[in-house]
C-alpha cells in the first residue's frame, strides 16, 4: 500500500514538473527557405560566455521550432552553418519569423513577438538617425565657425531644430515602450554601448554624460548579464575614457573614478565580481594602462566583502608586492646554474648597469619562444644604452633549459625548480613571460607587458632622452 502511494506521488510530481516545464517554455518558430536541411542553433549569453539553449534541424520546407525557458530571458541568437547570427529578444513571448536565410536579414520578417518587432524597427531606424545627427553636427560646426557661412543665421537655426527633432523622435520611441519590458531596458543600453566611438569622434560634448551613464551601469543586473552587452559595456566604457582627448594623467584619474563607481555594486555578487574584475584587469594590461590596472588590483585585494578566486588573487597580488616604486628582492645565484659559464654574477646586485630587465619564462612557454629571441635581437641596442638583461628560466629539465638558452647573449639562469623556485615566489610570478625593469637600486620602474613595450621605453627614455 505504501509503495503504491509512493508511486502515485512520484507520478503526480513528474506530471506537475512536466506541465510546469511545458507551461514555461516559449518557442521561436518560422520558415527560412534557404536553410532547409541545415542545423539551427539558439544560443544565449551568460556574462562573458555563451551557451546552447536549443538546436534543431530545419525541415525540407524550411520550417523549424526552437524552445527557450524563463532562465534564458535576455538576448539570444540564431546560428546556422553560414555562421551569420540573427539576434532576438527572449522576453518570454513566442516568436515567429519568416524569410530566406540568416545571412540575408533584410528578407526576414518578424511575424509574431511584439518586443522583437520593436527591436527590429529600432535597429533599422536608429542608425539612420545617428548618421543624420553626425551629418548635421558637421554642418553646424561649419556654419558656426567658417566666415564664409557664419553670417547665415537661418541655416544654423534650421540645423539645430532638425537635430532636436531627431533626438526627440528617438527618445519618444523608447519612451512609449512598456516599462516592464526587456526591450525598454535593452535598447537604451545598447545605444549607450554602440555610440561610444561616434561620441568620441564627432560628439565630444556628450562624453561626460556618456561616461556617467557607463558608471551608473549595474553589472550585477541579470538583464545586462544575459544581454550580450556585458563585455562590450566594459570595453566601451574604458575605451571612451582612453580616447576622451584628455592627457594621460587625467585619463588615469577618470579610470580610477570609474573603478570606484563599479566596485560597490559588484561586491554584492561574488561570481560577477570575479568575472568583471578579472576581465577588466586583463583589458587594462593589454592596453598598457598599468596605472589603472595597478589601482584596480589594489582595490580588489582590499575588498573584504568578496572572496577572490585563487588565480585572480595570485595575479593581483603581484601588483601589491611588485608595484612600481617597490624594491625588488636581491637574487642570490649559484654559478653552476648559469648556461653561460663565463658569468661571474653571485647576486643580482652585482650588476652595475643603470637598468636591468629580469625576464621570467621557460622553454615550454609558447609566448616565451617568441619573446626571448626578440629580446636577443634588441639586446645590443639595450646594452649600449645601459640596460642589462637576465633570464630566469622556470625549468625542471637541465637539457631543455640549456638547449633553449644556449644562443641568448645575456645571462640565463635556472635552479630547475620551476614554480617552486624561491626566486619565482619572491617576485610573485604567476605567468610567463613576466618582465620587470629595475634601476641600479633594484627599484621597480616598469612592468613591461611585451618586448615591444620595453623597446619603446628604451627608444623614448634612453635614445630620445640623450639627443
């Protein structure tokens, strides 16, 4: 009796779960004639990553159906074998479309799905308005500054009225959208992100307001996380700061303000906190914005309300321990561990050059096999300008180390302990290649992220400075 009762309960529960799943599932269906027989994917966004929502094979007549759930609400994209995505708003409504193929979006008609119809309409109209605004702004500047046109007041007034009309028309479209709709949030956010480059080049008077809008974004907002704009918002924000026309010291000051604005909201969500700060740190490093990346690193390490994942913590700890201005540890050498037996160094402080570049790398590191030979090519020039180089190899195999380093013209050293080397730990090295530029007092004056950056420093500070 108990077993029968248990079976009934399980069957009832499964029925409820199945009904709930079917009730909550929405579909994207339609006809794409030229995709008959092809695989069709529906993918969604989770922050910096994408994931598969559903997939199907388009039938011989071009018909298809894909499903999504409330967990997928945000922006999705359809993708066929031609790899031309069609973006759609997954708002909880059924969507129906018809056309030829994803690679020919002009043929596609949204037959069902109100939010997607608004999205499609705005996607067609907004770029035209932006182009017209840029054109009117160009003409306005001519009529306002060129003496040939300066006396013509009527055209200037007409241009200003037309600019206002275009802006009001765009704002009115966004204003009429339902307040609780995803498209109401998405379109202004997409506009903010996509307009950054235009504003930097042609509408510089809008830069302060645009930067403030970026600073007000909440990266823990699930709408942003699922929008496909997550990465673009970070990049556009800091790209605009970098290209705002300000001197570099002002750029760094503004970046610090932006970092301070972002972190309090991020600290409420540990997962997203790690995701955003890790990505932003790498972005700043790639753009050689080291003052900003160092500031971010120190802020993140001092954030007590979030646990930083180990990889990120180790990466950022380098900035606390090895930031510019700090004194790097002296290195005690065992002469038998140099590839070049002629080297007489017993410790790093024996080097008498005004500057020393310490390079951490290994024969097993793909990037090192590019960078170390490049350093070799530049070594004579650097050496002639007072820059010594010493290579610290993270190796375990003596032969591999010797083979890799044999042709380098600078001292190459390895204690064959790889990541367990005390030298590696003293310098907080977490990846290869890693470089530090020290002066003759072992003060860290630069953390070059590439040979090109180090060579540019030599050209700028040592070659040009001596002319």
